[in-house]
C-alpha cells in the first residue's frame, strides 16, 4: 500500500500573501472595452513608473488604429519590427490585426489581468480601435546562455548537453530524447511575484498516475512570493524536510531526466533554473551516475561497488580512526600502533579534537574552493595543501595519520555522483565522529543503526527510500548491486510495483 | 513529553553502557614482552620490555641509528602478579598496555621449580592479555637477558614471534594452547625454548636462537630439555609438523640422504586388551630428496626403495628412542597418550587416571613410518667426478 504525506497546505500563511497581492490579481474580472484610449489607460495604470514598457501607436489616416504594447527587454525587436510593425503600418485599414501579423503563437482575450500576464512571457499586445478583443503575439527575445556541459555532473562518455535557465530550451532537450506524444507536459505558474512557470512532465502509460496526482497536488498547494531556483520547489514538496538526505532527485542532465522518465518517474522543470527535479527518488538512484549506463557493464558494476565502499569511508573513516586509537588500541597491529603512537607523540590535542579540527578545515577548503574566483583558485589549493598536508604535521600540530584519514574521507565524499546526496553524507560525518570520540566503536554502531533506521523509513512520494534493497526485491540485483547488460535488462522488464519498489 | 522521555531513555543508553575507558594512544606504554625469572630467595622477578613509539624524527633521519632506543626495560620483584603489576606500573609514567605483548619468556630455573602459581592465574583474568601471546622457555641464564639483548633487527619479542610463525618443526605454544593442554585430560605441556646466541663482532648486538623444547610433567614442572632433532620428532608425533628436514645414513655405507618433508601426519591408535593399553603409532610423510651424497641412483626404482627403507628405519629408531626418553627419563606425556585413552574409552580413563603417571612409564608403543618420496627427477644421482 502506498502512503502519501498530506499535501502542504499552509493556511496560516495565506493572509500574509493576500495582503501582498498585486493589481493583476485583484482585477481578475476587469475586461477591455471597445475604446482604445480607455484600454491604454488600463495599461498605463498598471504600469505606472515602468519605463521599459513601450506603447507604440500606429495611425492610419491620422487616426489611431492600433496600439502595440510590449516590454522592451523581453521581446525580440527584429521580429517585432519585421513582422508586426511593418505589416500594420503598410495596411490600408479595415483588416483585422491577425490577418496582417505573421507570427506563430497568438492568443486573444478581453481580460486585462490575463493579457498583462502574457506581457511578462515575452508577448506583444496589439490593441485594435473599436475592438474589445485584445490580441497578443509571442515574440520572446530574452538573452540566454548557450548549452554547455553540466558542471556539477561531468561524464567522460555520454552526452555533454546540460540544461540552461530557459524552460522552453530545457523542454526541447528532453523532447529530443523522447519523441512520443505520450510525453506529457503540464504547465502551472507558481510564485505570487515571480510568476514562475513550472512544468510537470511524465510518460503516460509508464508513470504511476497516483504519483502524478500527488505531484500536482503538492505543487498547487505551494504559496510563496518568488521562486528563484528549483531548490525552492524541492523544499516545498519533500516528504521529510528535516532529513539530511534529499528525497527529490535534481539533475542538470537531460539524458538523466529522459532515463528516469522511462523508468516511470515524474520530472518537474522550473523556469529560470537549470536543475530539473525528479520524483520519487531512492537512495540508489543517488548512487548512480548516468555514465554507468554508457560504459561497459563489468566496469560500471565495479565502479558502482567502489562508490558503495567509499560512501562508508566518507561517513565512518575519521570516526573509526578516532574510536580505534582512543578506545581499542588492541585492534591495531603492533607495528602500526607503534608508528601511530610515535606520530602522535608531539600532538597536543586528543585524537577526536584533532580529527574534528582537520575535518572542519577541510570543509572550509572545499567551501573556499567553490566561492573563490578562478584566477586565485590554484593559490588556495597550494596554500591549503601545503599548510595542512606538510606544515601542520611538521609543526607537530596535527599527526600524519589524521591528515591521511581526512584526505581519504575527502576523496570518498566526492565519489558520490549526486551533489545533493553528497551534501547529506558530508554532514553525517560529524555526529558520527562525535559519537566515536565519546563511545568508541559502540558509538559508531549506534550511529550506523540510527542512520539505517532513518534511511529505511524515509519515503519519497510513496516509494521507500531504500527500495529495492529494503524491502529486498530481485530488481536490486539487476540495477543496484550490479549493472546488468542492457539487453538482459529489457528481458527481465517488470511492471511498476505497487509495493514501494521503484520498478 | 513523549519526546522528552525518548531523549532520556537514549541518554540512559549512552551513559550506562559503552566504553568509558577512553585513553589517548600516546598515554600508553606498549609492553612488547615479559620475562619472568626466579630470584635466589624464591621470589618472582618480572621484567617488561616497553616499546618506544617509532617517532617521526627517527623515521626521517633514517640511515644508521636503527634500533637504538626502540625499547627500554623495567623490572620489579614480587611474590604475586598483582604485586608485580603494581610495582611495575609505579615505574612507568604511562599506563602499561598489555594487549600488544607478543611473548612471555620463562627462565629454565623457574620452570624447573614449577610454573603453576607463577603463570596461570595472572594471565587468565585480565581481558587485555592476548591469548595469542607465545610462551617461550629461556634455556640457561636469566629470561630478562633475552629482553635486554640488542638485536640487529627489531625488538626481540617481535622477532621471536617471526621465528615461531615461520617455523614448521618447533614446538610453538601460545597462552591459549597452554591453557587448553592444562585443562584437558591426559596431556602434559611442552614449551619451545630459545637461548642467547652469538655476539656480533665489534658491536653490542647479540643474537638468539631456538633451542629445542622443554617438557613438563603433570605438576607443570620442567623435567627435561629436548634438542632440535628430538623436537622435530616430537612435533611429528604431536601431528603438528608442517615441514622439516631429516637426514639419514643409508645402510651398507652408501652414504647420507637429506629429505625435505612437505607433509607429515601421525595417527595414534589405541589398543586396549582387558586392562593393558598399547599404542600403535603411524607416522606418514611426503617429501622430496634434497641432498644425495650416496652412490644410489634415485631414478632407479629399486634403489629408491632402498633409500625409502633406510629413511624409514632411521626415523623409526629415533622416534622410539625419543618415546623411551619421554617415558622413562622425563616422565612427561606431552604427546598425549593419556588423552588418546580418554577419547577412546572414557570409562577406562576414569579408572586409571590416578595411576596414569606411573603406568605411562611402562606403556608399550610400536612405531611405523611410511614415507612417500616425490620429485625424484629434480635430484638425479650424485654428480660424479669423471676419472
């Protein structure tokens, strides 16, 4: 039985947002009149003190015939001049505007707020004298970034395209991979001020309709003044917002989205964000890189196991070092214990403080590495590497084994392919380290049990986070522990499973 | 309220259990070896060897220096383990840490007096004592000398462990083995022995060498020492021989043959007729001829038979002599004949248990040796100087 968390309905925030609501919202019932001057006044009233709104009057025989309203920065000027202004000016009058304008996307409406909303999506509004029906023409011309390789998920083999900040381009990138009418795109607008377009996509027939309904319901209940990145949406629709583990998969890669859609998941595209959200997410999809499916399966399986191994290192390596050297010295081989003791001889701090110190410094280095301008990046690398790796050991502040352990941990963290899952793992290291420093191996076991209890009880849109490993399903051996050759994968294809399994 | 209760319960888990014995690694003194001697007034003299943790400076200076200052030795006199431990701890600024002790040396003098009270109790109670610690006799001299010895390689205890582990034909007994022998029916202990060896020229360094086996009687008193050759036979009898070298003179003045044993096993068959017990011992071995100083040609099956027969006869004779020595002279049942009776006929063992120590001396044994010689093609016949 699938269980869903109730949608987020924040009734208590409603009144706050209501008080902020704009003219557009309030005048939902206002309609255009036949008087063009009056209609212009509506716009002028709505856009008081907005210098980028342009009103272009077109007279025929010195009578005002047409008024073209647009936002200067959002439209493509060349198209406007060539295909709208030119034909309108050349006309002799008597024709309707839609007979003259040769642009693909056109709408017409007599509702003021609807028309104003269109303006923000790169439409030009054409008002006609003596007509209460207002025409809008879509000529978006917002500058956009070119399609680049996604910086957060690089691969060696596989497509190098990444999403950009423009929704229509992103949709196109997915469409290029799924050329079927079963690929559905439902649009909705979220954000009182930002009016951000959010598109729910899925493959009809493969997807579980319950999940789509749930996504729709959770998105509709979002009430916020602005959406600046899909991260906002992610936080709103998560099942368990207080968990360190992400329950919504976010990716910059169109091939990942296509692959997940083929597996019956739902993707949420958000305008102005290059990150596409995919639900439901499992822990194991967080451990998979898209490259796993593009390289040969034996090495892909091996690399996957390396990741599983190093996830444990990333959480437990410093904790194990501290626990064993301060509580269980008898577990270390004699020669090793003597050399560790020797290197700790000059160190003034207890092992736990030492490890904590180094971990914090390492995290600071990582953070600085992200924020630092590219020109001085190498400097930080050298200074950080030298100071921590060499000087601190030689000065006797830190012992060499701790430096080794922290380096291994740092490397291990970055073997996790998904950025958001990686962040959760980075954070878990510290409580486990603290437990190890106070309770020894017993503490590590407690920490491990705690993490396992949490992870196995997490759900993402009705799917257990740890499925198909817990509860164990045969499909776990197909796509978690090993990456079976793709031709075999199709042989064993199973239908979507109602009991929590992801396929 | 519910969450508060949960938090309190969790706190109980954390505070009531777990290991509150946090100890920084550099606050410990790692004991690598212990030596127990007997003083003239009958007290125990205990010596500990403590490792000086390999420091960074030592590593980077590298080159010479070597073992200088890698260990130091503290000792104390006392009558019981507790007293000794207390006295030794007083002499050490850091907490003595016994988990990494690899060897306990016992002097021959103490062993002859009996090691019952000196050893058994102290080592059984503390869980930090490793049961994998080797028990080794020091033949002649004091056990502490061997800990103080400057060895050209690492510390002596670590090297003794190496010696014990690589060896295939020495008696190697750990604390665990010793306790098992001691607690089981009808078996006496035997411990491997080392002694001080040659002094290296122009330096203070000295070597040690393995020196056969010491066998104990039922009261855990050392009754005699076996030499290296006898030790190999004893280990074979105990069915613990992994590999070894045997040489034998061939009959009719053919010369000498050297054999490497790769596999060896022994089977002891207990034959009980009414009230008398007999043992039939079958020693089996597989080996390669390593050295052939005879005129016999190994490639000739008939001559190989002569070699095989000659080897078997020699080994048989040596084992019989050894058994006689153990029975009559040392009165030590370290092969475990008593245990064989216990396994085969527990009722009978219960009857004769009391008199076994005397009966053992009179027990008849018959030895049969069965050798398989492989790899003859590797050796051929002896190189002959052309005339």
